[in-house]
C-alpha cells in the first residue's frame, strides 16, 4: 500500500461517504468489527494502492444502513457482523437473519450486561 488513511465518521455519514468513494472508483476491500468501548466498525476501500478506512463506533441499538446497495458483496460482511456482534445493520440486500453460521450461541462477540 502506498498510503493508509483512517477517516472517523458517524454512523449516519456511512452511506454518503460510501457513495462518494464508489463514485470515485474505490473498491470495497473489507468490513470489520471490534468490540471495544462499543462496536467499532471499519469499512476499508482501495484505489490505486491507497487504502482508505471509514471508521465509527456505535452500539447494538443504533440502526446502521447496509452498503450492499452500492457494493453487492458487502452482504456477507454485514451478515457476519450482525450475527456475531449483534450490530443492528438494516436493509442488507441478502439477509440471512442470523443463520449464516451454525453456532451454539447468539452473538458470541457481543459483550453481555456487566461484562468488561
């Protein structure tokens, strides 16, 4: 990678920022989630060997808009994050409704009440 940039945004800015990147011919590389002081979501895009990551922190109650309307393959990342972390992602183009994985527990990476 020639350059790596992390841009902090709000969850409400996700669609407009993603549309801007799509219009500038960025490709979606990955969507990741980490559970630390809330759910930290990182949407990484690449163009000409430059990596740009949109990042925000949310909770599991806030509705997050799916970007699968712009990047169709995002539905896999979004289903995984929804199912494993309990993030409230809405309007996923292909929503597995928490059946993507055969796992014995619901949202295994979501912190339980009182857990640090």
